[in-house]
C-alpha cells in the first residue's frame, strides 16, 4: 500500500495527516484515504481536471479539503 504523510494548517489548527492511495470502483484518478491521529476522516478522489472531490462524507469543510488537495498535489506528483 502506498502511504505518505502531510502537514496542513486547517480550520481546526495544525493537522498531521496520513494518506493511503486507494483504487476506488468507478473513479478514474487516484483516491486517497485520509487518517488523522489514527482516525478515518474520509476519501478524496482526483478528477481529470485536477480538482479533488469527496467520496462519501468527510470530516473537513470545503476550504480544508482545498488545502489538503493542494498539499497532495505538492507532495504526490
């Protein structure tokens, strides 16, 4: 399993996130399972246009998701 760590300053403060790259049925781009402090926080899927979308429910607001997506794009090329 491919896994990496990122740090983001989110609306709740500094967050150390673990991202696991997953293959999700029906999704063309890479998907990432987000874990914070050992707790599952949601899935992000990369779209063809480079924008990330939430799969299911997530524990983060839209602004936080864009910050996380920016960090993913910077780290995971």
